[in-house]
C-alpha cells in the first residue's frame, strides 16, 4: 500500500530555512508527479509545489515562488522541499502526495516565529 512519510519540520525564525523530505513506498515512485501541500490552522489545504515524474518540470504557488524549491530522487524514492526566506505565513502542516493516489502522510509541522 502507498505510504508517505514526511519529516524535517520544526520551529524556525522568520528569514530562516528548512528542508522537508518525504519518503514514499508502495508504488512505482518514478512514474508519478509528486506534490507538496500545506494546511494552516483554520484554512483549507493548499498546493505549494509540484514536480514531474522525471524531475524535469516544477511548478510553485505564487506565494512561495523564488523561496521554495522542490526536488526528487527517484533512486531513493524521496521528494524534498527546500524552504528559504521563511515567513510567519508559511506556518502550516506540510504534506506530500502522489498524483492519482488518495493516500496522505501524517504531515510535518512547520512553525515560523520569532
């Protein structure tokens, strides 16, 4: 079965950086688009970034463009999200997801606060 395990979250000051990682299993990872989403308290889950199956194409929400970078390692079945210049409004639980599968991981909490 599909399993997604996110890690790397934590508490960081505004302007700081974090690198999130998602370990995937239970499907042919290299065949699927992978996405990072986030959900802040009281808000709907929103798409943050996406990466094609080969890693050759990426897309970002306007709110994170130029600050976040999504990448993947198909040999290790992982997808990462490098987050720089973090802002308090980036505070949320971050999730990864594979297209066409309904499974979500447990998420990893990112808190940006001084």
